[in-house]
């Protein structure tokens, strides 16, 4: 099931590789949404706000691991493109050791500082107990997140994007079933929703790990790596980790600001963010597939194919984002109604405002995902960090500044998002232009 992305028609090759990743994350979003939808409908708006805010926090925490895995995956892709089997093996073993250590440390820290985290997030008093109850359980799934993302990135680096989809599909179905059982039938509350997610995460994480060990015999050989391989992995993955962490820390700071506006805005944001993530998630996965495509061709020194891939990806993302933006704008009220009863007029109205403002500019985040993938693939992950700092930095500053103006209020938080995307896009496009000029004899 390995796929060499250095051969074949560019659009077809890139799309067929991206499709299982997109379907996989659609499934993942489905079971994320299942938590929110079932909790919102069965347990009410306070529980909805607690689970929604917890999701934002967990996204930030696991972004550290996801960034390390994605950066390592870019290195794996380059080694695969170079046909460097020994280097590939050393990189995989070194990356696993490095990220496993980070996982243990991170898990210990979040349990140790759980109460301080809740204070930092400015969680309303009517929601804080529910959120703590949910987090105490959900933190146990961090190790599972590491396992799934590491082996997914490993398999995708060699062109296998189907197997991660299969295990994620099994996990998604299991999670939805357990959600209904634990929350709607057994009445376990928000803790039940958390346990459903954790169990499903371990099924996918352990399952894909066992598959990789059976598929690739070298993974079962003596676990060994060199200091050089650790250093190389760190060089690729550290900045990607910083980029992911900065991005999600900015979102976490915005979540704290949202929480300060009370439980109505908190619940609206919790539901709207789920819809938002579902809407632009395909272009995020396409950006990751695009990154693997560029990395393999970069390792194989196929510069003309890289140029063609960039053009094809940009056109594809533009068309998709325009269509999705129109759908979100038109159906925003109905989408909010999936998560909260229509009688909650204030919550639905607030969520619709968010979706129609941010949803009109999905092209901004679509281009940004392509830029992240491009710079990561050509060995310049530092630029991804720069773009993230610009995007999220401006978003946080504008959100706090504009929302403090009484005439603007919470709308300042909503408008800060697309402004941040556009500023980062402009910076990334100009940077790539200058990189090409400096490397005119060999652009990449």
C-alpha cells in the first residue's frame, strides 16, 4: 500500500493520496462532534461549554505531539524519496524515543497543574466543575494520541494513507456508540463522554501500532538509533512542534477571552468551532498530503514536479474553499441547531455571527495550510513558525483589543481570525518568492 509520489499525474497522485487522509479526519471530526452533539442535547448548554472548552485545551496539549510527529514524518518522506533505508530506520527509532519521552513529561504536567489550567482559561463558575470532571478522564488519552499520530505519520511518509483511515474509522464508530451508551443510557455525564473518547483513541493508537510492527520487520529489530539521527529528527520536528504549539496556544488564549464573556458565548463558540473545524479540515489534510508530495519530490530532486504540484494544489484549495464558504454562510443557523435546541436563541445567534464572519474567509486558512506544508517539506520549518506567530499573534492582539471596545465587543474576536490568516498568507507568499529568487539555479 506504499505509494511513490514522485511518479504519475500530479493532480491524480496528490488527490488519491489525500483522499484517505481527508476521509479519516472527517471521521475524527465526526466523533469529536459526537461528544459535543450528544452532550449538548442530553446534558445541556453548560456541559456543552465544558466539553467544547476542553476540546480546545486538548488540541493545544496534543499539538506538541502532533507537531513532533508531523516534523518527523517530513524527514521520513525525504529519506523514503532518497531510498535511504538505513537512515529511514534510524530516524523512525530516534523519533519514537524522543516523542515518547515528551509524551510522558507532558502527561505528568497536565495532571499536576489541572487546577491552574482552569484558572488560566477563566472558566465560568457554573461550568468549572464539569470541565474538571471531563479533563481528569480525557488526559488519560494523551499517550493514545501519540501512538496514533506517530504511526500515521510513519505510514503516510511512505505513501500509505489508507491504513490510518481504517483504524480511525473503527475508532470513530466505537466512540459514537460508547458516547450514546455512557451518556444517554448509563447517564455517566461528561465523564462518560470523556471515557468514550479515551477508549476509542487507544483502539486506534494500539491498532495502528501493531499493524506497523507487523508490516515493517525492521521496527521489530533491536531498537537502536544514533545521536545524529536524534539531532536530525529534532531539527525537523522541533520547529514544526513550536509552530503547532504556538498556533494552538493562541487559540487557547482566545478561548480564555471567549469564556470571560459568559456561558452563552462560551457555548456558542464551542458548537461553532466544531462546525468550523469540520468545514476547513479537508484543506488541512490536503495540505499535509501536499507536504508529503513535495517532500518526496524534494528528496528525489524533481523540481519541475514540485512547481506543478504547487500550482495544482493552489487551484484545488481555492475552488474548495469558495464552495464551503457559501454553504456555511447559507446554512449556519441549521448547523448550529444540530448542537443546541432552537429555543436557545441567544446561543444560536451568537454562533451564526461567528460562522458567517469567519466562514467567508476560508480561502485564507486554505492557503496558509499549503504554505505550512510547503515550508516543512523543503526543510524550512522555521518559516511555518513565523507564519503561525503572525497569524495567531495578530489574532490574539486584535481579539483582546477590539473586544474591549464596547461598540464591537465579541465581534472583535470573530473578525480577528480572518485578518490573522490574510496577514500570514501575504508574508508566506512573499517569503517563498524571495526564496525562489535566491535559489534561482535550483529553486528547491
